[in-house]
C-alpha cells in the first residue's frame, strides 16, 4: 500500500529539482511560504550579483526558482494554492503571473484566520490572509471551485409529496446579456396553468401562453432549451406572481437538493467554515503539543482538497507543522479517498526556549516529522520518510 504521507527533509529547491528530473507530477500544490515579516531569512540561496537588494527583491528571488520548479511538477490538470499575507501578497501575485502566466490565475481568496483581529501593534486589527490560486493549464485544470459543504439545506424550503427538498428558481434568464437578440433559440413560448401548476411546451386545456419577459416587460429568454423543457416538464411549475407591471403568470424550475450537490465557493472564506489560527493551534496541541506558533487549520486545507479529485497527488514544500499531510489523512478517512501527500521541510533550528525546543524538536523538520508520524499512528494511512540521493 502506498502511504498517504511521505516526508523528505532537505532544501525544498533541491527536492523540487530532483522530482522534476525524475519526471514526477502532482495534481495539487499547497504552500505557506515565509512571509518576510522582518526576521532573519531562513532560505539563503546563492544569488549572484552585485546589486543591493531590498528584502522584497531577495524574497522574490528566493521564491522564483521554487515556483518555476513547482510549475513544472504540476500535471496539466493541476493547480497551486499559496497562502500569503500583506507583506508579500502583491509581489507573489506578480511573480505567479510571470511564472505561470496571467491567464492561469484562478482566484485571490480572502481567508479570515483571525476573527478578532491582531490587537498588538498600531493600525488596523488584521483578521485575514490570502490564498492565491493558479492553474498549470486553465483549459485542462480539473479544479472544481465548489463544495458540498457550501450547500445550505435551508435554501431549499419546499417539499414534494415524497418529502424531497427543492426551491423555486425563475426559468427566465435574469442576466440581460442574454436576450432574444443574443440567444434567439431560447426565446419561445411555454404553456402553463397557474391553478394546477402544469407546464408544457405545447398548448393544453386551461393553459395560457407564456413568453419570457424582464420585469419591465421587455422580451427575455429562458435558461432551458425547448427540448429540455419538453424532456423535464415535471421539474417546471406555473405560478401567478405580482410583477412591476401587475399580475402575470411565470414559469419556475424546481431545483432539487440531492446528495452530493455542490455550490460554487465564494472568494471569502470565514473562520467558522475553515477554522482559525486558534483552532489550528488546538489541533496541533492535541496531536504533538503546542510546538508551532501559527499553523494553518486542517479545515482550510480540507476545503482546498475538496476542489480536486479524491485521488489527488499533493505536495507541500513549505510543510511547517505538517497541516497538509494531516488534512489529507482526515479527508481520506471522511470520503474513502486515496490522496497521497509529499511534505518537504528543512532542518531550520527551532528557537531555544520555545515549546518545540523544550520538547526535543530541535528543527522545523522535526516538528513536521513528529506530526505526520502521529497522524499515521492515530488515523492510519501510513508514513514514509525518504532522503534525496546522496544526502
């Protein structure tokens, strides 16, 4: 059995280049790179040149080769998610536009990781970070920007005689870009009886002819073709409504709540949906102790995982506390998936006097390793550690 979690200790640039040279591919990359907040830089690449570089320029030069290798590792249908805050968000967006191509940009998501806001220091109480999302090839990308968890059953208040939940949606296309001039085949009459609710594409007794119109009476179009309306008349209902110009009859679709239904994700993810820094600390504390200052919550990564197939090959080359590998195990347990995750981190020393150092976790790689081992012991899925050839 291929383990759900593998870990390699080493410089992520060396690991990435090795994987590229071996012809490896992954479907999903999540990274939470250092945010360049003023502390000493952990990644000191041998960058040639005589010019004095700003911290932003040094950070970008550190990230560039790693993102170039990451792009080459992604399968054609793959996508990259990168967490970042305001220190480098603008620079990372421009860098990703350059490395992947502007046309590969999918979203910039606001993530509410600190609902109360940071109270220390001057200025605003920052309560968010960002997720930048890029596709390897937007035409081939298999990412589905929707989730079953985003569906609210309360949005489906109606019940049929069998107890199935549904809601009424106007069959008329409410977008005025779609009208008889732009989509003439969708401008056709239906026939309905508001007393019985029956709708058909052909006249019947007690039916009235119904044309799609906007609220101001101008001609509109339906969202369904005539063929689809003829095929699914039981999913349509005629209702009498009070419009801007008085009473009229209109056609509505019965939109059903069914198992596995998905809803498009918004670009604002709230802490109550994906977790917060506080819940992330509690998760880590429960499995290995309070040994990392600002881990990401597994709920955030699980939402990301849910946008990709359940057999996705996942890579996190700034693995930190090991949240991504933990989330992969939780997701596999929840839906029976076969996701596999490779986590990469270096032996960056933990701070003397810190909880991690006191617990014998002398490097960040030790923290990653300890968490992924604990995940395998408590949740299953296996754990494997490997080293670069020659290391």
